[in-house]
């Protein structure tokens, strides 16, 4: 973990309540991996007191990107930042997606709901660079909630979209899109990588486990510190046959589908 007290904002894009910031943080960028996150101070004062956890959306030569939705006071303050302003950032933090083994010509499916799509862009680029056949399933309530579909398209990741109201792509939940896509293939993907609201991830985990498809899910939580000191972000996780409360920030945020005990964290 590194601390950058004045990471300048290099670029900013916004789509309503959704925002994309690129910041200069060379040392963090060199260490960053898909599925990790940053803890960002959104105000120079004590309101709000705690940093906000934000997924890593992408990383490159000397820079990091975050993609987030305004959801409260902290993220509203972050959304108000302008190009040239600086952010106080800790990171990269957490255990990200695990990509062991060969991926050349292997199918990897990425399933994102709403703002949960954020960490899947970095992951998709990394998998594509390793030769994987990447399929992106991107869901939202309306077309306004899938604002970076074109960004995925430009990166050669070609998302398939589902919206609850049918304003773009398939009408229905992204889990319905996943079921449709699974039914259309003879050979299931090597793995699913998932991030989104808990009900969507639980449904995806059930689908994956029923079909014997390895799945990794990135859990979300309110975090106090981001590095395991406060025990403020626990979820019940089953390992070695026993379900224990574990810290999402330190042991996760990414866990295997079979490890997650739903309804208790």
C-alpha cells in the first residue's frame, strides 16, 4: 500500500451521476491489479471523516482511473472535483481477481451490474492481453445506467447490454442475459468474473455453481480504513468447511462463488 497525498486529476468525464477520473499516481499504477481498490479522501476537512473505497477501473503508464456513481456526500464531493485538482489516495488495496494459468483462447465472461462494471474494464483488458476470448455482459436499470458501453467497445471488449426497462439491449436483468448466453453455447466459459449489487451476484453465483463454472465475485462494503484495522466491512466467508466473518478489504474484495455465505453479511 502506498500513500499519495496530492495525486493530480489528469482527465474527467461525466454522464449524469456517473463519473470517470484519471489521476497521476506512478508508483500505485505500477503495482495495481484488476479487482483492487483505492481509499480516497474526498474533503480536506473532517466532513466526511472517512475515506471512500473506489474500485480501480483501469491503470496505465503512471496513471490510474476510477469510475463511480454519486451515491452520497463523499462521492458527491469527489464528483465535484475538477481536472487539475489533487486527491489524497491510499492504494492499491485488497486481493483482486486471480488469473492463474493459461488464458490463450479460453473464454472469460465478465458480468457487471450498474456501477459494478467499474473493475471489469481493467480486468477485461488484462485478460484480452493474455489471449482470452472475453465476453462482457453489462446491465443497468436504464440506458443511462450503462454509460461506458462505448468505452468497452473502443477497447475491443464488445459488451452485450441488458436494461431493466428495455431502453437498450435485452429487456431484463443482466442475470437473465447471462442465462440466455449460457444456454446458447455448447462449452461453458473457463470462468465468470462478477461485480454488482448483492442480489445480482448471488443469482450469478447460483447459476455458476449449478453449472460447475468457476466464478470470482467482487463484494462491495462500507469500509472504515480499507486495510483490515477496523473490522468494519466483514462478510461471512466459508473456507476449509467453516464459515467465518472475514474482512472484505483485506481478505477480498474478490472471493470465489463457493466461499460466499449469502444473507449474513
